[in-house]
């Protein structure tokens, strides 16, 4: 019974991913696991008003790739060069 | 990603709103939970403020603000509630617990929000992490001021429980409190150990020392031990609630120390004194014995056996329950000494009675096997070791009885006697028993002599004694001294004596034979009217009776001239023949005592159911003689010991001399101090010692 979380970009796009994937981000993880709950741990929705949709999408892909990689499937994660900077900053922000 | 820069004041305003909300939230006020949007906002604010290019790089400021916030928070909320005084210890502890958990929550939330600081700033500058800051805050402000009160409260509760007031001990609370100490340590147990553990241990120690000082007065030794063990057990169980398992060995050690070690000496004393009381409990037994013995004097054996039983019981007691400590053996010994020295109906449970016991044990055939009688003897002997100040007296009595046993019981196996003597040797040393061994050896030798004598007689027709004749050879020094009666033997006997003398001198030229006729037995066949009866009598009695072979009637003076006995001895002999149980001779006048004017004749009417009758000689009370003998012996022993000591030391003070003397002689008997003094004076008179001219208390040895 896999739980899912919803990540919402600045434009309002909703990305529904597995909880496990989302936990790759430390920030999201601490949000979701705090005891006595921030309200989002019950709801499972996190809004990122500062992250664009494209980036957020890439980030979600990254989450899944990361899990796969840690499970042994060593593929490559391709990043389009123009996204790199923003992706890095997002990663920093999300502590990924 | 955002492009705008956030001014610090601006940014902080945003933060403050969030923080206030959070504060309210952790206090439990409803409606203040932070949703994801707000969280993101706060988080982002921090993030941005930290990542902005300088001079807008507010990281450090943020960090400081963070610390401030926490301090403020603690000050305003936790402290006031904890500063109050509480009547009930529980209130204080509960409040503390509450505030601590709230604080923890707060710190956690806040640090999540400010987490970005942790990632780089804190790390790069080796500062305390946000969590650590939070903890430190609490520690400084709350914990340090409170912890003394807290632990006092804890120990008060624990003490209450110890007293048995179990009703509302909130063990969970205590456990949580314990956890606080550990958590505050932030990874190491130092805080726990220093603040809580050591205090608790001390408190425990003082509690038990108080208790112990009371208990030691109130309780008997065993109760005290039992109670203490119970307490140790309880403490072990109890401490799992308010202390960590690591503290257990220390705790147990402390408790034990207070209960046992500190009072070890006192406990020993207690044991000792209690034992004396137990020994004092022997008093009623003494009285019981007194009664017992007063009823029948043959009850000596029973009395002593009982005492030995009691003694055995107490030995088991001492070895098992009291750990066989020498101090108890000592008290037991003293108790029995004391008890035995009290006269049991006049005749003290003394050396003599013990010797009598041994004698009876050996003779009495009711022992199924020799092993049993051996055991019994062993017990008596052991017992003897405890009580006797007069071991040499016992030795003398024993020897006398041994002699009698040996002489009267020709066919006995001497192995049994030998075994017993070996036991005595183990107990008392060879000195004690060497004479006894000599006696037994004599008898075995005698038998050999007898055999060769018989051969000699058989092969030498001229040397025919005419009557059956057995000789037992005793070495003088070894046997107790016996009185010799010089009596004129009837001719038949004289012949025997002569023949043996010749035989013996051939073997040992230079030895002198002294005949002890008082110990002899003769079998005389008396032809009485009804039937002939064999009489077993002593030589003297035989001598008297044989006189009547030639004459029918004799008066006292006749007999005396014929036999050449002293008046006393003759009276004694005649008494046994005429006034005792078996009246072989008729005495005129028929009074109970023999006098010089009496006339005697054979009682031809004498008869008995049995064909053989033993006419005993009335028993002389040898006791006085033995005692006298031993006393003399002792005098010599004391003198010898004094001379020995003085020879070694040359000069010695009076007290030291006396004490050394006592020590030397303690193996055999307890010398009387007065006796020692007299002996010293004697020795001075005989020029063995002299008094020092300057100091009359010092003696010098004169070579």
C-alpha cells in the first residue's frame, strides 16, 4: 500500500509521486516525518511556489532514478544543459 | 527560483510570524498548526536569506536570531512554571517533564525550518548545531537551576517507596526523569552519572546507613542478615526504574557496604555476644543435668552424653550457619568451659568423669561394633579438648582405668585400645599417650613371656610350680604406681614366685622384680557343705583363706602375725571376706567392722547359685590419690618450665615469666598463678634464680 504525495509547482502543476521517492529530498522528508505533524504529513501535499514546473518534473524523475540507482540499476541520468543551473539550485533547496 | 532579495528585517518579520505560531502550537493551543504552505515559506525565507549575495548574506544573523528566539522562549515559558515551589514532589517532576517534551518539540520544529543553517553555516564554522543549541539553552536555563531540586524530589520518592509506601509511586515518571538526564547528556552519560547517578547512590548509601545503625541495635544477628539481604534484592528490582542498568553494580555495592562492611565488626561482636547468650541458654540444661545426676550417680554417662549431643548440635550450628569462624569456635569453647566448670552436683564434669565415661564406653558390650564405640570415644575426646583445664588429670584417670581394664581382661584384643590411644595421641600429642602405649605394649610382651615361661616349665621338671600360674610383666615407669603389700605368701605361692624369678633373671640379669599382689587374682576351690565353689579372690584374700586350711578358727592377731600385713590392709581384706556381700568367713562378733578382737572361722554354710564366685575387694577411693599425684607432677612441671624459660631469657620480669609459663604448660593443664609464684620462691631458695637487687620484680637465672 504505497502512499503518495503531491508536489505542486509554482504554476500550479501537481505531481503525484510515491512517498518513498519524495523522501529522497531531505527537506520533504523532514516535513513529512515530523512528529505531531505539520499538517502536510496528514495531507501529503507540498507546494513549491519557487520551483517551476519543468524543474519540478525533472526533480521527480531524479527521485525515481535515485532509487533505481541505489537498487543497482546503473543507468545514466541525462540533464539538459539549460536546466542544470536551476536544477542545482533546486537540489540545494530541497537538500537532495 | 526567486530573484528578489530579502531584506533582513523584512525576512525576519516573516519568520517571526511563523515562530510565534509555532510557539503557540507547541503549547497546545489549537488552530495554530503550520501547514505546508507556511512551512515552505519559512523554509524558503531562510534559504534565500542565506544564499543571497553579501551584503545580504544574513546567515549569521539568522543563526543568532535563532538562538535568541529559543532563549526567549525558554525564559518566558519554561522558567516561570518551574520556579514555583511545589509541595508535592510529583508536581515538580511532572512539570519538568512536560516542559522538557515541549521544548524538545519546539527545537525540532524550529531547527527543521532553519535547517539550511545546519547544512553549511554551522558546519563550516564549527558551531553548535541547531539542535544542540536548543538543548544547551534548556540545560543552561532550566536544568542547571532545577536539577538539584529535581533529584532531591526523586530520592524522596524512592525513600518513600523503600519505607513501603507503595501506593502512588509513579514509576513511569521516574523513568522519564531518568531519561531526561540521559538525553541532556547529548550522547554521553556524563550528566547522568554526575548529576543523577552519584547523587542517588549517595542518597541510597545514607538511607541505608541510617537504617543499619538502627537495625543493628534492634535485630538479632540472623534477622539483620535476612533483612539486609531482602533489602539488597529489593533495591536491585527497584533501581531499574530510576537508574540505568549500568548503575546496578555500583548501587548494590554501596548498599552492601553500608549494611555489612561498615558494621562488620559490630556484626561479629553481635554474633559473638549472641552466641554467649546461646551459651547462656545452656544454664537451664545445666540445671537439668544437676537434677539428673542427683537422682542416680550412675547417670554420669547419660549426662555427659547429653552434653556431648548438645555440643555437637552447636558445632554444626557454628560450622554451617556461622561460617565456621574461629571467633565462634572460641565462644563455643568458652561457653562449654564455663558450663562444665560449674559443678554438676558436686562432682564436676571434670576430667575424672570423662575418663569414667571412656572407661564405660569401652567396657560396655552394648556397642554393636567397635567402630561405634570408637566414634563415641572420639566425641568424648574432642569434647575434652574444649573443656579441660586439667588434661593431665584426665590422663591420669584414664591411665588408671586403662590399667585396670588391661589387667583384668586378659583375653581382650588390645587393638581396640590401641586405636583409642592413637586418637588421643592425635588430639593431645605423644607426650600424653606414651605411657598408655607403653602399658598396652607391656601386655603384649607379657603374653610372649608367659609363653616362653610355660615352655620353660614344661621342659624343666624341677621347676614345677605345682599350681597354675600366670605372670604379667609391667614396666614400672609406665604404669600408675600401685601400693605394694608385703605379705607372707602361702608356701605354694612362694614356690611359684621363686621359679619365675629364676626364669626371668636368666633373661634379664639386672632387672628387679617387684610383686604387686594387690592386683593378683587367685582361683581357690572352697569345699563348702552344699557344693564346692570356686572363689576368685585377690592374693591377700587367698592368703587369709589358705590359713584356714590348717585351722578352723583364727583370731585377728593370729592372722596378722601369720601374714604380716599392716592393720589397715588386714582390716580391709578381712572385711571383704566377712562383712561384705559374700560371707566366706563368719566373724565374731558379727559387726560391720573388723576389730582387733574379732575371731574368724570358715562359713561352711556358704553357698551360691553359681559355681564360681568373685569376691571383690572393696574399692578404695583412688580419686584423692590420683589428684594428689597429679598435683605433685604439676609442681615439677611448673618448676621445669620456669627453669627452661629463665635459662633462655636470663633476665625476665615477674609477669612475663608467669605468662610464658602458663603458655608453655597450657597443653597439659592450666597452672594456677599462685602455684607458679610458690615455685618461683622455691627455686630462689634452691639457688636456681635470684631476685634483681634493684627491681624485686625481675628475676635472673643463676647458672
